[in-house]
């Protein structure tokens, strides 16, 4: 359930609501540092692949594997994580993910000593395992800890920190050596480890596992109150919600009601990746044309990363006011238009208009960050009850990983065999299709409590 629901009732407010929200948001910010670490591991490929290809250290085929191999680990992690999230808790899994990320950066540094390409592949798989853990656990944690009135905005923080990681790599990569960039990224991973140690475990998990004394302590901290009535009322509400549930298996997700919800969230995850964002992020430095004008391709990439990051906060203000559904529909359609413009540019090879791909690709990324990007994580946390969230997150993460691998791995192949513009034609068509499907099937969960959005299978 969502901590903070009880204190919104006037008769129970004895402390400062602002202080309560501050405590909750601080804990959620700490959780999002892990997403920053994931963003660094994903964004690292853009400046690094360009550098390694220029030095002829890797081939085009090897670069496509470096860009996509993390999705193998991402694909493998969700089911073990989905099982363990209810057994050992959210915090221990996030600690494990940070250690995997640190190990990945150690392998990246080792590659620089002997140029063994297998080390880079292995590092990318470790990053993927870390990513899969974060993408499964953090949306669940946000849904359980965030108050209903700001749950959508705080889910957007997830996406913003991911983009901040990309921006860090885009900004430091062109002006740092291979080793320096890896060390900078490892510092982020170490910071992630430390901040995770400061987090509070979800009271929902603690009550589920009979640790009510610890749950009371965490509720008091999250609500920033020592008032026993408020704390007890929140604990009782959590227990009542869990008492209404029973032990579930993954097959319960395929019963009527939950089956529809699972289909919707899996569609949203696939639609998110089929926009082409994975390949745009991985190959940003190579996609923007090199020019002798005001900005070069590296500087275009930095500006691109900054705009995507900045506009995510616009989404944070819109997602709980306008709603998830209209933003997703408009976002997917707008992304399709932007990709169509990019396809026309690369298809016609209009070298004199080099500002067009920057404008169109950046417009795509801004539109993505306003809707289809953050909304997937919001829906994933909102539509399933606690005993099914681990299973649901696992399935959604696998769909996310599989589609992301397809998009990223195929980018270079399609570019070499058919032309760069064909990638963007495909992305445009898929975006338009996603907009139509979202209009027909995606529900609205704006400002609804989790007990309403989770519903039943009946």
C-alpha cells in the first residue's frame, strides 16, 4: 500500500504533512540513485563506442554487441529478482545490484589493460543484471512508499535519474580518457551502494513477513511522526490490505482481470522500447551528423541529453494533473512524427540541413520523456497487488529487455544493409501503432489509491 494515505485524513494529522512528504521523498530519492547508476552504464556506450571504433580497437559488429549485451543480463534477472523481492526485501536486492555495477566497471577498466573484448561483453552482462534488478525493484518500492497524490511524479523521478546518468556520460565521455570515464562511472556506482545502506525497507514487505515491530519503526520514520495513533492506523491499514490477499503464484496473473492488466503493462513496455530510444541513446554520438557549424556531434549529443533530462521534470508536473493515458497517446503519436522527419532527412541525405536530425531526434526524446517513457513504470507499480507485483515486474522487465535488445542489436545491421533512414521509418510506424493501441486499451489511474487501481481478478 502507499504510506501516507492515513495522514491525509484531517482527524489524524498532528504533524507537518510537508515534513512527512520530505521524509518519504528523501527515501525515494535514495532509491533513484540506483537508477542514476543504471543510466551511466547505458549512456557509456555512446561516447565510448565512437572512441573505440575511431581507434580501430573494435569492429562494427563488436560495437553492436557492446551496445546490446547488457540486455542479456537484463533479460535473465527478473524472475530470480521477482522471487527474491518478497523473500529478502527491496533493500538487499538494491545492494546486490550496486555491487554488480561496481564489478562491471572493474571489468571495463581491466579491458583497457589487455583489450580482451570478452571482458567488455561480460561487463555489459553484469550491468544488465544490475539494470534488471533496479527496473524490477524500484517501481515496486516507489508504489509502496509514495503517497497517492505524488506517486506519478515520483515515478517520473525514476526516468529523470536514468537520463541524468546518460547526460553524465555524454558530457564527460568526449573530454575524458577511457579510463577516466570508467572511474567516474564507478564512483557513481559506489555512491549508489552507500545511499542504499541509508534507505528504509518498505513497510509492506515487513508486514508481509511478520516483522511488525520493524514496520512500525519505518512507518514512523517515513511519516516523520511519533504519534502512536497515526502509526497504528497505517499499520492496521497495511495489515487489512494484506489480509484481503492470499498466497499467489505467477499463474494468477493470467486470470481474468489481471491478465488484461498484465497485457496492458507489457504492451506499454514494448511500445516504450519500440520507439527506438534504446538505439538512440546507445548511438547518439554516431547518429548526429558531424558538422563544421556551431556545434559538433559530441556537443549536439550533450545538448540532446540535457533537454531530455530537463523535460522529464515537465512530465512530473503533468503526469498527475493530465493523467497517464492522454500523455501516453499524445507522446507516442508525437514520437512517430519526429521519427518520420528524421527518416526523410537521412533518406534524402540533405547535408546542408544538418540541424534537422538534431531538432527531430531531440523532439522525439522530449516527447518520449513527457509520456511513454515514465508512464510504464507508474502503471507497473499501480496495477498489481503486493503478492503479484514481483511476478508482474519480472514479466514486464523481460518484455522490456527482449524488445530493447531487438531494437539496439538491429540498429547497426539495418543501418549497414538498408540505410540509417530505414530504422527511423520502422520506429515511426511502431509509434503510430502504439498511439492507437494506447487510445483503445490503456486505463487511467490518476490520483487513485492503490486499493482502487489493483482491484481483483473478478
